[in-house]
C-alpha cells in the first residue's frame, strides 16, 4: 500500500515555521554527529567544516556550468583544485582533470574515456561489446557505468590479503577489454589493491588502468608523507591512465565534490560530452552533469587552502591514530578479528566462532547503524574524526557487550543482510 501523496502547498509558509519542521523531521535521524553512522558523513574538525560551509554559501547561486562565460572566479578556483590534485597524484606534464559531483560521476566519465580510447586504438565502432576487468570488491558505480554503456563486467578474485589478484585479472583481459580497475582502497575491506602490479599488467596488454581512489585519494598521500606505510597508487606508475578521488570524503570538503584525473589531456577530451544539433549552438561538458553548484567548487578550494599540506598531514596523523585504537579495541574482544589490516580508515572485522550479524543486530538496538559485509560476513565502518573520543569508547564498549550477549545465546540468529 502506497503512502498518501502530499498535495502541492496552497499557501506559502514562513521560514521560522519551515525551519522548525525541518528540525523536527531531522530529529528522527540517527545521531550521526555522535559517530553513530559508519559512513555518509566525513569530518575533520569544526573549523574545517565551517570554512567549507561558509565558502559554499559565498558562491551559493553561482553555476559552474557558466564558469567560462560568466563566473570567472569559479573557473579559477576549480582550476586551482584540479592543479592541486594533479600535483598530489604525481601527474606528468599534459595531465588534466575534471571537477564532478561525486565518485559515481567521476567513474562514469573515466569509463567513457576508456571506452572511446579503446575504440580509437583498435578501430572498432559501437557495434562491438567491450568489457572492463575489475576486482570483485569494485564499487557498484562501475556496474552503473557498465549498464549505461553496455559494457561487460568481468570480475577477478582476491588474494588471501583481500587485494585483487593481478594474475587473475590478466587472464580475463582480451581484445575487447576497454579498461582494468584497482581500488585505493576498496570499500568492503579497506585495502589498496596492488596498483604497481596492475600497472605492469596494463602496460603489457596495452590496456587502460583506472584507479578508484574515491575513498583514499585526498588523504592517503599524507599517510605516506607522515611515514606510515601506505601503498602508492598514482600516476608514478606508467600504466595508470585515470584516477577518481572524492573531495567530499577525506578531502573534508562540502558535498557534492569529486575529481577525476587523466594522464593525458586527450583523455579528458574523450570524456567530454559534445552536442551541436540544436538551435542554441555547440554544447560541451567534461562532466555528466550540466549545471553544477558553484558553492561546491568554492568550498573545496577554501578547504584545500585552509588546511594545506600541514593541515592534511595533521588530519592524517589523527585519523591513523584513531584507526589504530579501533583495531586494538576490536582485537582485544574475544572472538573478533580483523579480516584485513586497513590501509587508510576503513575497518572490516568478523568472527570465526560467532554470528557477527547477530552482534550487529544488537548494536543496532543500541542506536548504532552497523555497516556490514557479505563475504566474508563482517561488520564495517569508514571512520572519520566523528568516530573518535567518546564515540569510540561507546562503540567499543557496546560492541564488547553485544559480543558477550551473542556468545551466551545458543541460537545466535539474525535477520540482517548486508546493504550499502
């Protein structure tokens, strides 16, 4: 039975009234500010949040679609952001990028560029179905892109360390492979795929390698600069042809903001959508979206400049220390173990003796939204600084209590299923 449809408002209402209702409706949300959600919101600190928010509203009405014709300030800030990313990811001279609305869009246009590059290289038209070779842990955004562009998804298994097996990936490549993909890190298990080895595969087969660094891209390099061993994943490897990296995750920028970078400006041109058949003249965008919020560009530019390398290194140090405390706390609970040692800030853990879904169900009853993985069955969280301090202490305390409760329950049943 469907819910009753809300009628169009007959009269206007005051902002005071509307604000009150917004707050009332949002009052039913999970207590995300207390670190009760394992994803969706990413926070460095209050000052960084306020810089991004205030910069966003400085350019609230500007439209990034018109950055070259009307909003020149947005154009200059966007180019700065892209230049910062090209520098961070060791792009060669001639590299280029685009500012997008999120990881799904960044991935989509990268796959479009890869498809068109393959067609140009082998002289194929649209009639031949192409494929992309991916780890089984790859983000569903690739499935979305493949569905839209009629690409076959070929999924490679993982090694024992939960990173994709490059040998298995190579075996799936054929003459119709438009791209292979690695993650930095993968969302389910939080580990960075062996990008150097995948680069060697890509070079050997003449295939495009895309690195999905939507989660780790804007923060993992600062783990490395702080001396924390973190696998490299960027353009220093010659096979890497494109990289997606979300600003609104661990760049700590306002949503919606992501980036995609190409080794060669010609690939940005391949990703660009062009039309010239209507009465208003030529139209082109390097993104799937046309209109884009200028505030997102201004917010990202402001946050990147506010933090700078020093600020991001500080954020990376605090984030790494917090992740270590979570790992230590989880491993100290009898019956639990990490499925993988996180390379950045995603943790995934489970149990060989307990029904971890029953533990998760009890955590939900205590007000936590449990992230879950299906293979292996586990609990999952993408940690940001919202999860530190009291949130961390409460989480580990409740987790220990829930584990003990499940241990004493011979049924250990649960109706939960892993859902992203």
